[in-house]
């Protein structure tokens, strides 16, 4: 975008001042300008990717916090875990089909469960079809707003940072807050500039490639002076967004510096700026699903008609019955509409009766 404004620098043989360029683009940071252009250009995206975790012996247990740390190594030997997942964004609507198994600690059990996260731009909903603990009973969560932790998982970071760097729903660390350190080095055969984001005991080092529209080639997460995570990202040239991340590799380390896990992501297919059906950003909890509402800290059980009946902490049904967040407006307000219709009917009946009395008196 800066190049476009520099291209018209001479007007009447007068050089356009740099301050005017900054005013025209809205930012003097070329990385911010490039990222904003990508986000404005890509209206919708659909990505299907394969995730492969290669976990070292003890790679899970070594990273577990004290209260979840098991007595033995988890896993006991090198373990490979794979899944195919789907991620869709259309403006402020998001859908993430996370099919990757997860570890239940401290039991050290690998759970074959999926998670569906959806937001229509207003409501953030999660559904675990077989339960959070894969116990077989569906469970759901209603978030306080559109922000869902699943959207900020590390495996999605290269996509989010490349195409949605200014969306707080998917990016926890805004690009415009990063500081340029002035350090440069080669990453993957490309000259890169370092940007820093420091919070508490953690500093994130982002290495951006100016010759590739300032896309991020590497991320390093340093905690208390030690490398915790590192991500290396590969791109392919794309006519719509310039550069599209198509493969990346995360390495995660234990507090002692030992390699705990390597996660490889391979983009199987992707579509940009194609129409996405609106209904895929809607989620209806199935009958029998237990739902926790983070807005009011209440528990519900979904009934056969789709309504949700409040439950006590011990599982007893309470009188309160509510509609699901994304139920049709008419269904959610049916009693208000019925009350309004009855009030209108009574008003009409009263008016007719009054006119009849008035006519007889004449």
C-alpha cells in the first residue's frame, strides 16, 4: 500500500512529504500496512489442514502443571497423533472444527473427542459431541461474547496472524503493539526483521520478511530467558492475499529446555473469498446436551423441543426454561408476541363494544 502512495510522490514536480504518506496509509509501520491490506482483501477463508503431533517420551507430563502432573511419563514412548481439521472465517463469523485428540491429565489418557466452535459475530458457542472428557454425553458452553479460546490455539496462529492480525477474537497479541528491535537475520533463506512483544515473563520474537509483504517467517516464545516455543512458517505465492501460509512447524520445549513435542501442519486445501453458507455459523445444542452458560454461570439441560431447562449443581431440574442463544428471533420472543397479540385483541374488542354502545345511545 505504501508503494502505491509513493508511486504518486511527484505531483507538479513537488515531492510528497513522508508525513503525508503516513497520513494517507494511517500508519508508518510497513508491517501493519501490509497486514491491514491482507485482512481487508480476504473477506472469507476456508482451510482444511492436517495436524501431526510427534510427542517425545514424557513430553506431555513434563509440561503439565503440578496439580495435573502424573506419577509416570506421559506418553511412555514417542507417540504420533494426527487429525484433519477445518477452519472457516466470513467477516466476523467463525467456525472451527477441531478433531484433534487431547490428553486428559493426570490420568494420561488420550481422548478421541472433537470440538466445534462457532460464532455468528455475537454469540460464542462450543459443542463437544461426546463430552469434554469423551464420556459419551454431549456438552456445550455458551461464552460471554464472540471470543472463544479455541480460535486462538497455537495451530491456527499462522493463519490468524497472516490474514486476521487485527481481530481480537482470534489474535490475543495485536500486531500494532509489537516493537521493531532493529535486528535482522536470515530465516528460511529470507532476510527478516525482528519485532518484539513482551508481557510479564514472556517475550515473543516475530521475524517478518519485508520482501514477502512482511509476513511472519518465524515466531519464538522466550519465557524467563529460555526458548519455550518456536514456529517456522512456509508460504506460497497467492494472487489474492500475496502470500498464503501452507505449512508450519511448532516445536515445544519443557521448562528444562528438552524438546517435548513437534507439531507439523500441512494445509490440504484452502479457498479465499468464496461464499460461505450462513447456516454453518449457527449452532444448536442437541437434546440431552448439558450446557454451561458463562454469561450467568448457570447449568442447563437441552430438552427434546430444543429449549434449555436450568439445573442445579447436583443435577436437579429447576423451573427456569430458556431458548438457545441462536434460536430464531420469533421463537425466542414468542411469549412476548403472544402477549402483545392478546393485548391488541382485547383492545379491538373493547373498541368495538364501545362503538356499539355509542351507536345505541344515539
